[in-house]
C-alpha cells in the first residue's frame, strides 16, 4: 500500500482515505473542489517495467497491485519529428505496440486509470463500482474488473456499443447497461449517478477520483523519467480534460522532486470541431462553461470524428479543474476538423508505424497546426500524448469478445 493522504484544494484540510467507500470530495469544502493525493515519497522511485503501471506506485493512491497492467512508453521520435522539422519531439504511447514494450490490449490509456482506481479499492470492497463511459473507459474497466473479479456496473450510450468489447470473456461480476433512444455520454452519466446512489453501489467518480487522475498522470511520469526533464509542451486531445489536469498535477510533483528541472510545461489541448465546449469557453476567457443548448450539443456529438471527445459536463470550473490547469500553465486550445484529424492519423502511421485512435489523431493534428503556425519552437522539448493506439492491429492479431448489455434504458424509463 502506498503511503498517502487526501488534501482538499479548497479548505486545505488533509484526511485519510477510507476502505469502505470511495472518497471523492471533502464534505466540509465551501466550494466545489478536487481532492489531491499527497504522497509520503517526495522523490519518485521508478520500478522495473515488469511492474506495469505500478512501476510508478510511489505516486499512485493504491492499496494493492493488480496483475496484467502495462505502463505508457515514451520514445524520441525520428519519423514524425523529421516530417515536422522538430528536433526534440517525444511520443508517449498508450495502447498495443509490442515492439515498443507497451501492451494495453484495450488500446487506450484508460487502462492506466482503471488499474489505479481498482487498486485503490481494497480486496473485498463491499460495493459494486459504477462507471459511465463513452466507450474507451468502459472497455478498460471491463477488462481490468474481469481479470480481477471486481464487481462492476458500466453505463454506455447505445450508439457507442461498437466500442465496447473485451480482450477476454467478460467475468460474471461485470454488468453493462446501455442508454438508449439517442442518448449520449451525459445521459450515461445521469443513469450511472442514479445507480451509484443506491445501496450496494459506489460511484467511481470520474475526475473527482484521485486514482483516476494519478493513473493518467503516469503518461507525464513516463515522459519525464525517459527524457530526464519535464517537457516544455504537452499535446493532448480532451473531452473532459481529466487527462490534462492529471498531466498538470504530475508536472508539479516532478518539479517538487527536484531532479527534473523547472515546471514550464504548457498544456496544448485540442477538441474535435464542431464539438468545442472547452475550446469556446477557454477562448472567451470564461471560468464558467459557455451555454450551449442540448440539441446543438447532441448534433455536434454526432458530427465529430472522435466521439469520445464529447463530454457535455466536463470538470472545467471546479477548483483544481481544467480552467485552473490552463491558467497555471499559460495553456492553449485548438479546434481540429475531422479532415485534419484523419490526415494526421495517416501521417502518424506513415512516419511512426502504428495506427492510432481518433482522439490521438486530433492531438497529432493540433501539433501539426502548432508547428505550421510557429507556436512552438522547433527545438522545444515536446511531449505528444498518444492516448490510444494499436487497436486495429490488436484486433487483427487477437480474438476479442463482445459485451452485451443486460438492459437498454430508454429516455423517461424508470431505472
């Protein structure tokens, strides 16, 4: 078990974690605010690669280690870097790429959060974990919970069920519910929240779960410990922005460690046009999310290439959320068209040799745009977070198993 406490970003109150429930907030906070994990180990000790995600266990809020994980892998690019004229481009890859030493069979960095969240829960945790997902998170949690026989209820929009499968036969402890009738991710969250309020169920918590954020923050830990310093620029596509918040938190810990240089890492984030809720809010300089009517948001969700980048209620304004992360890092946001994302996907595969997910293609396209507009120096230390890849290859080389919903919940139906 890692030695850590939980600290409220609003009140400063420090509290221990609990074994019988998933602590997501300080009930005495005067405003919505994240908790952060505070670790006894101020200097990161990196374990061997065979420990998977837990090689970064000093900075993960965990009570145990689960089998089967893989950590993100960072390498210095030659192909894409040469094509873009960059001398210090480093790619952090999460997914399936055996030659690079990364073995995430679900093809997404959501495995990092799933292995961290589930390891935060002690063996014999008394409640069923409830997770809402647009697809990638569902796949990761189904895989991890099936491997480790952890009771799980996951809720996914019916339209996204094609993204939900398992590398192994799903365990009977795993249950899937689909939100039907044209539902989107926001609807899935609402249904999951209703279940989580019942006895015997526990909300995983999304961005509010310190284990989810610190699990995703291992991408930056991978980059800094490989490069030897904190990157100057961090490129990622965002739906909720949780991964970017996690990156910001990880960079702060690395600076405090003292061995990785000053933290000047700028968050260079992107969304897939026309779904631009975070982009529009940031460009307006607003701490609050801009108001967009439901019909427009649903239409924009249908129109984008990277469907998982369509969170309608992201953790933006909350203390410690995405607005604070962008402010603190002098961050930037990009709007990426479907056409640019598809082109970037082909560019990455041509020059790096791996297929990448739609959201990773959006991030790559934003890097291309930043170089074209001369918004990053060509010799800058750049981290491109490829949050998903190798999915097509994995499915070509391995059998995958469908996960059928036990129930489809229609709008207005009692849950």
